[in-house]
C-alpha cells in the first residue's frame, strides 16, 4: 500500500463523512440494530408478566445458558444468540453503501476518469477502494458492538441489577464472519460497478446477501436452527473463502474501456 | 526521442463505428500540436488511445517510447490530461482537489501545496482556491482542470477542448500558460479543438482530422504551401488601371491573388504609374480555417482524399 493509495482511501473516507445522506444511511442501521432493538428486547423482557410456562421452558435450557434470574437468562439468549445475527446486517450495509459510493459514485460524478489518468494502476485503485470500504465497514461494526455493549449493560444494570458477558459467538462474528461478509459485499458491488450506471443499481448485487442473514435470524427465533459458535465459525470460513475467490476473480477483470463505458 | 508517435492508428468501436482510421503522425518534444476537426472527428478517441483508456483496433501509438495500451500507468506518470469527462470532487475545495491529485502523483504534501498555490495564482483562482468545487462556474472548473493537469509538471499535456466555456480573458490566460509551459519546460502539448482560430494562435504544428481520417499534417506555412499556395492582396486605391487582375469588392477596395509577397511592390508601382492613388495594401495569407474548408471542400468535389498526399508529404 503506497502513499498514493493511502491518500485515495483517505479521500474516500472524507467523501462518505461529508455526504450527509450517505453518512446518515451508514449510521441509522447500526443505531437501530445495536441500540434500539436490544433496548426494546430488554424493556419487553423486564416488563413481561411472569408466565410459569415460560419459566419451565427456560428451565429446560442447558445450565451454561441459565443466568440466575429468568430476566437475565432471556437477556443472555437475546444478546448472545439473536443479536449476533442481526448484527451481520451492519457490515453488509456499510460495505455496500461505501463501495457503491466509491466506485459507481465516482462514475456518476465523472471523477472516475480523472482518477484513471493517475499513475496508479487499475489494480492499485481497486485495492485502495476495496480496502477503504472494508475498513469503514469494520470500523462501524466494532463501534456498533461497543455501543451495543454499553447500552445493553447499562440497561441490564439498572433494570435487572446485573451485567452480562458477551459470549464466544461475538468473537466469531466480529473477527471472522463480519470481515468475510464485508469483503463479499464490497466485491459484489465492485463487480457490478463496471456495468452499473447508478449507485442504486450497483447495490442490488449485495441485496441478496441479506437473505441468508434473514433465514438465520428466522431459524434462530423459531428454534429450527441453533446458531452455535461452531456453526458461526463454519459460516465464517466458507464466507472468507468465497470472499477471497470473488476478490481474486474481480481483480483481473477490469479494463479502462469497460469502466468508462 | 519522439514525444508522440502514431502509426496507422485505428479504432473501431464494438458497434462498428470507425472513430480513428489509420492515422500516422509524430511529434517532437516541446511542440504545441493542434489536433483539429469538428465534433465527432475522432480527436477525443485519439487522446483516449494515447492515454491507454482505449486499446487500438489496429496500428499503434507511443508516448515517449511507451505503449499506452501495455503500460498505461507509466504514460500517466508523464502526462497531464484535460477532457470534458475528467471532473474533480465537488465536496473538496479547489486547493484540496489539487493537493489530492498531487498526492496521487507521489508529490510530497508541502510541495503539492506550493505548486497548487502557484497554479491557482497563475490562473486567477487564488480567491476561489478555498471554496468548494460545487460553487465553481464552468470556466473556473475548466481552469482548475488545467491546473490539475499541469500540477505534476508533465512531459506531455493532452488537452481536449481546454478553453470551452471560458470567457475571452480566461481563454487568453490559458493560451499564455500553455505556450509558456511548452517553451519554458519543454512540455509537449497535444491540443484537441474545433476552434481553428484559437489553435492558430498557439500551435506550432497542426493535424486536420475529419471522420477519423487525417486530412493534413504540418506547420501552418507547410499547409499553406501544400493546400492553398499564394495569398490575397487587399488594396484600397483609386484609379485602378485596366489589365490588373483585381476584383472590386467596394467603392475603393479591391482584392487579387498573388503567389508571393515579392509581387506586391510591382502591383503598387503599376497603380501609381497609371496615375492611381494607393491608400492601403494588405497581404493576407490563408488561415487555418481557409485551409480546412479548402481541404474538406475539395474532398466533396472530387469524391476522393486529396490530402492524403499532403499528409504523407508533410508528416512522414
């Protein structure tokens, strides 16, 4: 990564933060998923009437998942089994917005051609832009995770009088699944960006990534599937492999002629 | 080493449109070359071929010995490009834009700022430098694009209609800057324009293009000699003697064709010796515009390419 590539990445970051519409799009989803949604769950759990059926259902859970009180047990399930899946939407969404803006956005604003006249090769431009989108996505993911942790712990402390530790599933999500899924989203957008004429058109490529996430969330909620750490690690490994393959094939695909069409 | 060399360069687009047809020419370092022709003649396509944005369908081109199709980034490191579609970032100020492009060319931050400030001053954009590009007028944007292209101190400048949208004052400033850059820094300028009069002011050699074909190539004198030899003598006189092949255009004004300026004293002498009074005499050589229309006119009349001979004779 040379200085020119770093300054291209810096410019892309600045482009996103300076654009109020894009920046708010990047902020709203994490805020809803990491602040609003967990708060809603915690408040609902706290004010839900004590149902003996529900208590006996919670009693059937393995000992490791029992959290002292019923409220803490359910909050633990929500934090460590439901929220990680919702959380996957954040890297997909952030990476999509950033990649679409930095590739097709440049095309739309007619700044791509100027960039192509620089001494950076197409591969270097591609790498810098993928890296910028990936890094922003990771930054937003980590910040969202810490924001969620602060909000959830504070709410639990005041409402239930205790604290909850995030489970191992969060490590798998943050360190493997999120990065891999971000890269897939970025690469899919970038691959489409050669032909796409608008930001919206290019984002369609990453939309279907949301589908498996929704299936996982539904499976988890309905009890059809229990997304364990091992399953997350497996999904993460497959996604990382797929991201690497997609990235490699996309790198050699571009020509100036194709991009300027 | 030749700065730019085109050999039988041809570009056919996927739809079958032949934008550039077997164009051959070569330019020395430090030349200001005017690549002239109407819109759609193939000028922009040629610039894109020379900068590696397009690959030739046949033939080849070289920029300082480099093949743009094979090593585009090396060609870009030597060149500055201004085209209508190469815009800059609206969310950055003029200064920030220039500093960003300087960093892409590997220019250290402080040096980039210094060069950017100097160029902004030269192009009368000093005050606008801190303003966001979104607030710039078309002319200001065009001038900033020129500053961007000149920023890395390129060995070759590809300028596609650099003065479109500029007022006469700005056009003059830009012209001066292009000429100074070529003279002082030895930069080769490949200037595409359809404004023939503007080109005549600053170019040292010309290539006239129509429908992708190079009609003529050479210096203005060379083109005059090949296409429209001779000149028109404009005379304001009274008592014009009979037998002088002059056409009357006004009460006291006449014009006649002469082959060389050596004929002028003899014409004046004849009028005076016949008892006439000469008020003014002006010898007008054909302009680029005259040459261009003569070339395209001839082509229509004869239905063949009269200027291939000119192109070959003068260019290669």
